C-alpha cells in the first residue's frame, strides 16, 4: 500500500522536464532527486516528502529514453506515479528500478495538487482520501509485483540466481 500527497503535473511531460540536462551525468539517485522536475517547478524537490505521489496527464515520460529520469523521481522520494498514460520506454525504465507506475486516467484527471492518495498495486485501486473517491486501474500482474518487491530488475535477477545455486 502506498500513501502520500499528490503533486500534480499536466500532459506530455518529457524526460527533459523530469530531469534537466545539466544533471543527467549524476549517478546518485538522491542527487538526481534534488533536480527532479526543476525545469517545470524549481521548488518541487524541496516540497516532496518520502512516500508522496506524482500525478500527471497523458504521455508522461515522453522524449528521450533517459534512464536517469525515473531515478530522479525515485531519488526525490516519490513512491508512485499515476498518469493517464506513459511513454513505453519510460514505463519499462521505471519498472526496472522498482518505481511503480499506475495508468488510471480517471484518478489522474480528478486529483488535485495536495490531495492525499492511497494506491493498492495488487488490487489496482487508487483512493483519493481527500475527495473520498475510488478509481480502478489495472492491477499489476504478479511477476511485475514480484519484480518491484525485489527492488527492481537487477535485484530480482540476483535473487533468482541466489535461489538457483
């Protein structure tokens, strides 16, 4: 269960908007997180508290396939991203590092900045506690939940290799 405050953004947020080009050579997620969304909201990283949720419109993560974009979101303390839709490569990059993404157009449209949200990945439910509304998204398949629970693709593979020896 993920519970946090919503930070709302619009449509077509590209990877340049998520992480500025001047920060793409950083490798520490926490350092990347300090620059997350800086091109769109210079105070974003300072407002985020661990466990908060980023909410966006259509086509979130479009543009280049910068793997540091989801790392910066995770490094900022965001626990989950809800959007109307995601760019496919961004979606895969996020899942690979265990950053949960939820496609839920109704929840994305109905959420306002600052709303308290609760996300149940196993059931595919997004609850807006502020507005007392519940939205249904597609639940993650079990293998993706296991991958996220393991800490991402690399950790999932390491775990599988350890159990096979």
